[in-house]
C-alpha cells in the first residue's frame, strides 16, 4: 500500500495523501482489484480551500502509470516524496520538520542528478561525491561545484531561487542543531512562520526542477496540470 500511495502522490502532487488531511482540503478514494482496475466510482470528502496550486487529479492515465510502476517494482525518487512531506508539514504547522524535509530534498536531488551525470561522463565508473563537491555546503555545491562539473549554476541561472535556497540551508542548520523552528531571511535569523516555510518549500521545488533539467531524458516527472 505504501508504494501505491507514494506513486499517487508523485503523479498528482497531492501531498496530503497518506496523512490526515488538513482542514479545508479534499480526500478522494476508490476501491480497486488486485491488478489496479477501479471497481467503483471515486468518492470524495471535500472542503472549500484550494491546496498548493499545482496539484492534479488522479486520472485513468496517471493511475495506469501508477500500476505500471508498481508492476516493475520501481519507487519514486525520494526527493519528490520529501517535497510532498515538506508541503504537508508546512500546512500542518510542523514548520521545523518542513524545513528539514525541504533542505534534504534539495540534497537528495543533487546527489541523484550528479550520479546520473557522472554515469554520462564516465560510464562504468562509480560516482563519489568528493570527486565533484567540496565540503558540505549545499550553496557552494549548487554554484561553484556544479559550474565546474557541468558548466551550470543555480545562482547564475535562477538567482532568486538560489537566494531562498541559501536561506533554507542556513535555516536547516539552525533547526537541526537548536531543536527549534528558526527561520533565516537574507542570511539573518528570524521567526519561522508558515509564509516563510512555504517560500522555502516552493524554492526547494524549483531547485529540484532545475537540477532535473540537467538530465531531462532520464528524470521521471509528475504529470503537468
């Protein structure tokens, strides 16, 4: 069941699936047989509030993709699931957890993309992060290290996104080491509210999307709305 939920979240961006739905959001379900064929029409419990803005419905097309992925024993990339968790935790008020999820999503996407790029550059050799990335700072990884590795830089191509991801990275460190929800704006600590948490999550999503454009032929993407 966990695999079904993960793939539905991936293809629809319905981040609340698998969690208690926050007030004002929709929850839809339908019964299926053992091969994924719907047995009855879907039924829904709906509220008046729109969610994040880019969610899409579960259609016959996306359900077929879910069934195909399950039949091939594939799993969605962990960074996509972390982005969904970040969205959920933002709306649920777990802002420290949302910040950690968003930051780790960027890290996981970076390692995944770098591994694939390494395979393209040096087929048959093992990717080792230290060959490409210096230190442990996500900010330099997304700028200097990627510039040196593939001639691309998030800072140069999407400076606004890079600026927020930089603050997210600093906030992540504060949240992890203090045990408190600490925000960062323009490099300075501040209160971590829901609006700032949402901006972190949105920037993390854009960062992941940018990384995946570096290998568009290999990166599996959610269905566009």
